[in-house]
C-alpha cells in the first residue's frame, strides 16, 4: 500500500514574516531555522522557516512580494485551521494559563465527544486549535 510517514512542513502566507516568526516563537516555542530571501525574479516570496524543538513540526512563514494584504478567512476555499495535539486536559489548562499570561485571546474549552480543545488566532487571523483527544476529531472540529 502506498502511504506517507508524516507532515514535512506547513506553510502559511503571512503579512509580516518577522512578526509571525516572533509570535510562533513566543507563544509556542518555535525556533528560527533560516530566512530565505531572493529577488522576485528568482522566487515568488521570501520566507522564514521555524521548527518546534520537541515535536519537530516545521513551519514556513511566507510573505509573497505580491501579497493581497487581506487577513486570513476560514470561510474561503483553502485552509480552515490547524490543530495541534496536547497530551491531556491538564496540559490544555496549562496552555490556557500560558496564553492568558501572554495576552493571547482564546476560546473557552469546548468539547467534542471525549475530546476537549481551545481555539486561538495568530496575528494574521489563521485559526489554531489546541486539541486534547479522547479519540479522533469529529465533524464539529473539522
């Protein structure tokens, strides 16, 4: 059977890649890997790569030269949200405390079946969930 082993990276289009990299570092502990910037004749957009040291998740934060300037909108075709797994309800509560300390707005804890999660947005409005799963995500979360 043909399969894959995991996610190589996730790339977001952002309004300010330096600000986005700083936010992902401050809120989630991502560390800067590199900045890639070449003239528009060579590539479509400069980008910063950041990696989470524990999970290995790699994000590409892209700032296209011809960016539209609008904010993220989950009602348009494309990405709706990204859900990051946390260990359990205790860790989810610790995340809420951390987000409160950092002044990052988030939803109250919501449930779906045995799963509990909170939602927040990055500076460009990209929706992020912190998900403590009691099973597979259901239709309310997707």
